[in-house]
C-alpha cells in the first residue's frame, strides 16, 4: 500500500518551526522599543500587500513567517512597547504567552466540566486565589454561594451582570416573555460605553439607562442616584441595576461604592462593580481603598488582560449568588446531557456566560500568578503607580501644564493650560493640546491618547506596560516638554 498523502505539519516540523516562532517572539520583545509605537500605515496599505485570493498550493512556513516581518509588523501599534501610554495597558508577559500557547496546543473546548475537567477546575481554583489576593469579599468564592468565571472581556461580563439583574428583578419572567420596557438601570456620565451597549443587547433599551451626574472628581453623586431612583419609581418604572465604576476609563475616578451599595440594598437593586483596569491595583494592600464597599456588590469584574501581565483576552467576573447567573443563562439540550452535570457536583461554565464554547484561558493566568508570585505582581504594580505619581509631580511643577483630575493610581490626566502659552479661548486650548498629542504620537517616541473632561481636551498618560521603567517615563516627560514649546 502506498503511503497516504498528507498536507499536515508533522510533529517534527512543528517542533522546528515552533522554535523559530518562539525565537521570533523573543527577538520582538528585545527590539520592540526600536519601532514607532503608533503604526504609520495608511488605510488599506496592509491589505493591498496580500494577494486577492487564497493560495491554491500550500506555502513554506519560512515564507509565511517572513511575512510577519515584511507585511504585518509595519501595521502593528506596539501595545507591548514600554513607551505605550495610550488608552489602558493590554500588557503581556512570558509566562502568559507560554500558557496561551499550551492552551492552543491542547486545543480543548471546555464548555462542560466533562469536556476537560482540568479546564474547569484550574479556573475555579485560580479565581478563588484571586479573591484574597485582591482583598475582595469572601462571598465571591466558589466554596460559598458565589464564584468566578473567566470571560473574554469586561463588556461581556457586565452584560451578564445586567441579564442576571433583569431576571432577578422580574422573577425570571423576562427570559421567557421578553422585557416589558419598564426596567431601568443606572450608571454615571463617566461609565464605560459597554453598559449602554449591554442595555441595547439585553433588550432593556438605552433610553432606560440613566447617566447620573458626577462630582468635581468625576465620581458618581450618590444623592443624585437616590433622587433619580425615587423619580423613576414614582413614574411607575422598575429600577433594577446600578453599575459603579472603580477607576473610570476617562480619568480613573472611583465611584463611592459603599454609599451606592447602601442605596441598592434598600431598594433591592443589583449592584455591579466595573474595575476593569484599576482592579489589579488591589493586589497591593496600600491601594485596597479602591475596594471600599465592594462587599455590597452582587457582581464584580476586572481585566487581568489590562494591567496584570496576562495577554488579551482574560476577564474575571465574580458573582455573590451564582444561582441567579446560572438560572439566567442555563439551557440544557439533550446532546449536552451527561452524568457529571446531572450529579450537580461540578461547575459547567457554559452556564456562566453568553457563548457555549470556551478556551482554556485560566492556564495563562495560572502561569502568571505562579511565575511572579504575589510579591512579584505587587512589585511591578507598585512601580507603575510610583512612576505615574512621579510624572504627576512633574506636571504640577511645570506652570505650562495643569492636572485635569486627581491622579490616584497609574493614570495621569493633564493638559496645557489656557493663558500666556495659548489663547484664553477654549477652542484654542483644545487645539494646542490636540496638536501636542499629535506631534508626540507622530514622532513614534511614545503613544498617548486623549479624553474630554469638563468639556476640555485632556491628555491621558497611563503607566502599566509590562516593561515600562523610570527611564521611559523620564524620556516621555522630556519629549512632552519639548513638543509643548512647539505648539
Ligand atoms: C477597558 C474598560 C472596559 C472595557 O473592557 P473590555 O474588556 O475591552 O470590554 C470597561 N470598563 C472599564 C472601566 C474599562 O476601563
């Protein structure tokens, strides 16, 4: 018999090419600083370098990997550059990348406990580890009535929280009959846009989301929240969900979770806490003030894929009463029936999120926590906060600039002042700040992004990239000062 033809990559070739890929990644890590942080390609430039149709015949792997260098790299904005200060970090690390590679190598689909028990049980254990690591309330532990689950993003986790709140409020009737349009949810004017999107997806309608006003520090005003809830109740509406943010995206404001929690308790509203980036800071006891009142929350979410050295995607979502979440999302078709599930002795995470299928994402998180240890994680988070605080001090000390919001952790919001250096006119001040940002970003030396606070263009300097050190932040401030003299 002749040997069957195969197009597959053999284990031996995989070993050889795999070594080459790991070498490529290691080289990338050592030269990432040499690239302009923000990609300079024009729209369509990358696509035009790819053939219009797929290859008829397979190509050599060397050729494929070569195109990473030639075609892909120019179109990369380098999130892993230590000079990346834009948006929020999406930092990665060696142990996380290797954990993700092993997850791909195993290729398991962990929708049910029985489809790979380790995929479920490592996740449950690691998420239980994180509760005391972050000083979160014990009710989020899987050993009690709560528990945690890894989701793709904070947006998905918040949507699940909203769905569970909707169902708890309506006695699980809206799941069957649809939403009656009277349910109302609350957030602040600074809340992440994912909550508004969740209202649309949940069928509750974005008009039924109330954006509560904030104080001078951009934190939600609890008395305004209480007032709005009363108004809505008088109007015959049904308040159901509040999202409090610990570390808003624009300015890192921390909503007063304890007071908001009291209001939610009195009126039986679901309290969800979104701490997507800043949650990681609570690894350090000195920053745990941000978690004040979280014990009043029904659910909580943060992203190890932002600031905890775990490459995208890896979101962590906790609930205090898992039965509400599971009853909201559980469906059991015949083809998924199995003994372990029927026994009730296992967790089937497919009931904890929107999609059915799931990757073995806890591997990378497990690797990160074991590689760094709590001590290593604390060390780097502390250092990021220290560098951001130092930067804030330099801004305060330069009369051309002003801080635009309190800088409590790793985000500094600042801008060129109106006045002698720019015209008094608001539009001119905005233009000057915009021009400063563009000059910096076009230089390739660093990358930062903007927001608007009190209607004014504000620059955001967010320290959290895995390899950002003092020399990078010092250089960034030098560059900011230089370019400020040119706008
Ligand atoms: C980044 C961020 C989000 C969105 O995170 P995803 O994981 O991309 O969905 C939500 N809320 C806050 C406060 C954020 O900072």
